[in-house]
């Protein structure tokens, strides 16, 4: 799925910024990285993160923080990076960048990304990413810059009330910035996190996803600081959207059938990240550290040959729950 060309309303023309904000946004991302590490360390109730710093050939590097064998989380990875270099014009255009029709394009990208795989199949996996991207010409002039990001939930048991609560928290967060953001970003998320090679099977119950959020772009007309404030709230929303789910489900009993189905669904998660995910592709194509790029993969997964589930089983109910729907009941348009 080509996401860089959708939706058009986030990609309206905007003047190039007059200043280089790289130092400021790098510090901003580092601060969010620390916040998220602290949050998930507390939420696990006993596990600890190990830190691994890396440098990228060609410019930049990052910090990977990984928890393995935690109390609540079987694996949790929270990475940040700030990388720069040169992209061929065709690669820059595939990213959706403007002003990159000819010659080489210099890029700068910084962001923080997390994927958390709980032990219990009653607790859903969660993913979150926020990022800033900048293109410059050979003279160092900024030709384009934008924000992207989002968060989505991947349950393994059909707790519809959890999905509804997750989406309501996202809707409330988005509405603080613009009442049209949630409906646009939810639709984009539903369309992006799909295993098209498996008859358009959704990875999870969605959330919000956006790219090419430029300052002053229609229809939201958020200036740079307002757009950054929205992205900051996306990075912090799991306190309201995810923590209550973890606390509600972490001690629920489960058996072998639930665990096996969790591993099968994790296999589908792996398929999406390796086949369709744009972040994985970008990282591998720009010589990012492979261990960090593949941090999102679960510690254990399973592939069964053509599994079939009886009608009314929790597995069949979960698969029906993955079909996109209006979880909040009052989605407003832009």
C-alpha cells in the first residue's frame, strides 16, 4: 500500500521553514524517549531496560532500549534515532517529499518508536511512533519538512470494550487539537495496517496514523508549534489509552489455546512489519542498525498451515473484531 500519497488534505502546499530546527527536534525526541522508557518501566512492574547506542554509516545514530523477560511484557523495545544523509531523487519522491525532482536530496529524520509485546494474550500489543522528517538541497536549504506518527492496538482476545476505550482516548486527544484529526487519522490507520497479501486482513483494531503533516497545511492550518504539540500528545496518549487496559487484563487467567492463538497472531504481525511497513523498509534502505530496525519483532511467534476456527470461538470472534468499524459512535468529519 502506498501511503505517502494519502490523504491529500495533509499534503497541501506550505512555505518552507526559514530556520533549521534539527537541534530542537532532536532534543524533543530524546525527551519523549526518556518519558516513554520511564512509563513502560513502571507499567511492567519489575522489568528493566538495557540501553544500546549505535552509529549509522553516513551520518547520525540512535539509542535502543529493550526489555526482555519483564513481569508484564515479554519484550518491549523503545528506540530513538536521528539520522541524515543523501537520498536519490526517486527515493525522496517515494517518501512523498517535495522539491526533489532532480539531483540528490539530503535528508534528516528523527523519531521515537516503540513496540510492546505482553506475556498474557489477554493484554494487547501496542505500537507507537512519532517522527520529524526534513529534506534539503545541496546548499542546505530546506525544501520540505513534516511530522508523522501514530499508535495502534493489536489484541489477541476479543475484548471489544478495550478497543472502544482505546479509540475514545485517541478521539479525545485528537479533538483537543482539531475535531477533524481523529476521523482522518483513524481511516488512514485502518487502511495502512493491513496484510494485503492475506486478503486485506487487518493487523489489529487500528488507532491513528498520519504522515506528511506540514505546518499550515489544509484543512487544519496548524502552525509548526501546534503541529508539534499534537505529535507530542500522540506520544503521551498511552497513559490514557493503554495503561487502563493493561491494569484491567494483566491478571486474567488464560490457557494453552489463548497462548497458541497469540503466537499465531504475532506471526501475522511479523508478516506486516517485514512485507509492508514503510519504517522497516526505510531503515533497511538507509543502512540503519538492523537490530534496531527489527526491534518490533516479537520474541516468539507461530505459523500454522491454513488455521480454521469454529464459529463462536474466541478466535473467530477476534477475527471479526478486526474488521474496521466506528468504535466511538460519533466520529466527526474534517
